[in-house]
C-alpha cells in the first residue's frame, strides 16, 4: 500500500470520537502529486470509516468536506510533521466546504506533533 494510503486508512486510530459528536460528514480526499488518488472518510454517529475511492451516492447524502492537494502535504499533516492550518494558510492543501466544517475537521484528530 502507498504511504498516503497507509496514513489515510489508519485515520480511525487518530480519530477522537468525543470531538465529533453531532458532526456527521463525508470527507473526500482528492490527491495529486507523488501518490495521487481518492479516499473517502465517513463520520456518522461518532464512527469513522475510511475507504479508497470517491464517495458513493449514499455517502453523499451527508454534508461533504473536500480536501485537495498533493499527497505529500496531506501525509505531512496526518504524520504530525506540519500543523494543518499552516498547510491551509500556505495554500498547499485546500478545504472546500463550510468554514465551520474546516475548523471542526482540525479538532477531531489526535495528531502526533513532530514540529
């Protein structure tokens, strides 16, 4: 499995259920760069499920937050190498959805801090 695939499929271990109470969303990762691809994370009733590929029609019934950018930057975010908001502010990754969803996304992960 690719490096980014391993990190994204491992998101359930970083997910903080208590921070996602009432926040049911589909997060679509549309990645370019070294390891391009699409991954989908579905948060429903404080449970997170991740799969490779675009969101299904059924999943799109939930609100959508789309994250785009090069796979290396998304990897750096979840590996704790660079703070998420630093990547967003530098426009290295983009979040498409409501600003509230973008802020909520940032607080539901227990990210390692290597910076």
